[in-house]
C-alpha cells in the first residue's frame, strides 16, 4: 500500500477550463483515474517540476486520506485528471517516482 502518487501532467490554460495560476508545492487538488479501480482522492503536491513555457511538469503527491490506495488500484501509465472543485485543471499519467525532483 502507498500514500504517494507520482505523475506527469499538462497544466490546462485558464481559457481551456484550467486554472489562472501555475501549480505549486503544497497545493491541494483531487485526482481521478480513468479506470473505475482508481477512485477520486484528495492529494497534496509535495514535489514539483514545472515548465511554464510548455505547461508540462512532474509532481509527487501524498494522499490526504487515512485509507491508502492499494497498489493494484493504480497502474503506471494510467491516465488521470486533476481537479479543483469540479474544474479539470490538468491531465496526465501515473509514473514511477523520481529520486529527486528539480534536477
């Protein structure tokens, strides 16, 4: 079982449903996988690499629940949506955690 999820993402511009500000460490959002095996969960971003020019990045997040996701509930490469309320602010995929963000 794990309480960490790493993902690569594309931050949606505000004019396409996204958010007016770039992502930041300690931000809290919700994450939802494409499969029914991956329920929507609240997360906090704890590591971040983000390129404002391409709107692409990498983040490591921790679940904000006492019930961890079982390893079988998400798969590397699974597509995800990141939400603030009902608004989709980013899309991405689950990846293996990197040794260190910001290199």
